[in-house]
C-alpha cells in the first residue's frame, strides 16, 4: 500500500486515506458510479476521461485485472476513490492487480474513505473538482490548485482514434462504420456478435471517406464531454440522414438528436452505473448500464421528426429515439453492458434488421 494521501473537494471538504495506484497528484471532476462490478471496464472507458470516480461498492480490487477485458487501449480517467481496496485478487482469470495497472497508466487511487458520505455530497451538490494529493498539502494550497485548473476543452479529440482501424468477424453480413468519439471495445464486440464487420474511424472523418468504405450503416458511440462540441460528427449525421441507417448510443444518441435541432442539457447528477428504462414500444422495464452526464431535452424533440422509444424510469427523461422512415435509432444507455446488464443488447440485432430493410428498399 502506498503512503497516506488525501483528497480535497472544491467546496473545501477533505478526506484522508491510503494511496494506491500511481503516486501522483491529480485534479479531476469528481463523480460517482453505483455499479457492483466492472472497475476494470470503468477505468478504461474513454467516457471517464478526466474524471475521478467514487465507487459506491465497498470493496474494490478483489477480482484483479484481466488483460482481455479492457474497454480501450489506454486508460485515462482521473483516478479512483474507494472504501476498501483489496490488493490480493481471487480470480482464476486475473493477470495483474488493479493498483499495478493504475500505476502503469499514471492513475492515482485512494482508499479507506467514507464513500457513502462523499456520494451523498456529490448527489446533493452535483459533480465538482477534486484534487488527490499528499497528506501534507494544506487545504489552502489544494484549493488554489483547484481554482487554477483548466479542464480539457475537447476530450473527444484526446480519446478518439487518429487513424482508421478494423475489427472483423467470420462470415459477416454487414459492414458498419463506427465514428469514434470514445468508443468502447464491448460496443465493437456487440456488432461482431451479430455478424458485422466494424471499421472504426476518427471523429474528423469526411463524407467522402465514409462513402469510400461502402458501409451498410453508421454507428456513433459514447464519449466524454459535451455532445455539442462534436460539430463535425453532427454535420456528418445531417448529411447522411435518410441515405444510410444510423445508430447512436450514449453520446451518439445526443449527437443524432442535436443534428435534428433538439437541445441537450447537463444533468446535476449524472447516471453512472446500473439503471432501468421503460421500452415505450413494449411497455416493459429493462435493466441497463448507464454512463452519461448530458441528456436530451424532451420538449425540444417536438420540433423534430424523432419519436421517443425509451424513457428513464426515475425521471422520465428521454432514453432513446427513432425515425423509422429514415432508418435511425438511438439509445441513451449502453445496450451492450460493459459493465452491467445486457438486457438491451438486442438493439444491435435490431440495427442489423434496419440495415436489411434499407437494402431491400434499395433493391426495389
């Protein structure tokens, strides 16, 4: 276990604990996640770029890290705040400890804290900046550093790929172009599992480049930051509207809605962890994995051609839309899980059905 550390929030509250992972000072946005499992997927999810995550589950690290379970090649979240850290994993698949991996990628962690108190504070006051630092750092010094901190303006440009790459599957049926705003490996695997080859392209992709790939559909996944910052991707969706099936998940959902004139807003308390949505087509409630800090304003959809298909059970906010005439569908949540429930993974199969219908229409 590393030396004593502390965290100081921008509201002045301090917590002292034991450091693990990288022995570095870090300033990030503090948020909380309610998942019971999945800390490896969480630290490697590009959507957590620059965020210090409070994990509400009390014991973290007990099943270690497994090399094939990463959601991206380079974890770059801000750090972890946990109750108890277990550095002796019990799992036949584990290859390294959580602390070893965090140290490798320069991610700090702190344990031995009252994560319930911290979560309640963030729930009541909203996300805020936090610094993890040496215990000797005074509160005044910490608050001055927080005040001087300038967050990244366009985190998607940091986490997204810079060059095209491919993930293929045997006996494929469709080719999907995935615009990388912070795509997770589990999203790509979900497409492979339903018979799709996936070509991952950067968010700076042009229409000409997409046309050259002869795709059957376009996918836009999740990512960090404000959705309206992704102007090129929004324009791509506008240009492809009605010309190709389009599927958006998480930030991709927001980008698609923005392209049709809807508005988004930042949530005071983001949805990170397990959740439930109501499928407005079937009336059933489905358990899903969630990770989003922005939502689509339901009122703003009235002036668009988008129909709401899912709603969040807790606050009735928009959790998915569709436009059947133009072969467009979205989900605010993560149908593939990674980590969490995979109840809604059928949506990837639904998108292959949409691509099939689009092809049949073109054959007529």
